[in-house]
């Protein structure tokens, strides 16, 4: 992620939630999710999902994608972009394996008018 932020530094505002940004030891899951939504991604215009081999199973990734897609007064819907990292098993392939991708991201890449796209890291 740091490499992406460095490469894109003039074109993005990094709103990433890092380990330790939220002390989640004694908080309910919904409280953590509200903090992420309100304090980190509320004013985002694009959610970029960097997809490594285990991203699909990360604790809050699918929820963050869902929050980015939801259109509310405080958190308007934003665009969704997935980027397969070089260590992902599908990197460089013409297609990707949906089960190795965050489920909600994969769901939004399907159909005649998909809302999300997945690209390879420009290596």
C-alpha cells in the first residue's frame, strides 16, 4: 500500500485505515465500522482496493467496500477500483478468480453495466 500511495501522491488523498488507527480492543464491531465510515472514508470519491492473495479474507475489507457503495447523506457513494498486486495468483492473467477477490468487489464487476473494475498493478 505504501508504494501505491507514494506513486500516486500527487493524485490522491490517502484515507487508508492502518493497523493501530482504531483501538478496537473494547469496541463493538458496529462502532469500529462507524469510525471507519465517518472518520476515514466519508469524503472519498474513489475506493481503491489493493488485492493481494489474502485480501478477500481481511476482517473489514468487504465491509469497507460495502460502505463505499452505499449512498447516504453523510457518506455518498464513491467509485470502486480493484488493483491486483504482483503477488496475487491472478496477476497478469486475462481473468481473475472471484473467490480470490473480496466478494463484494467481485459482485460489482459482473453484469452488463458493472460498477467496479479490476486491473493489474502497472508493474
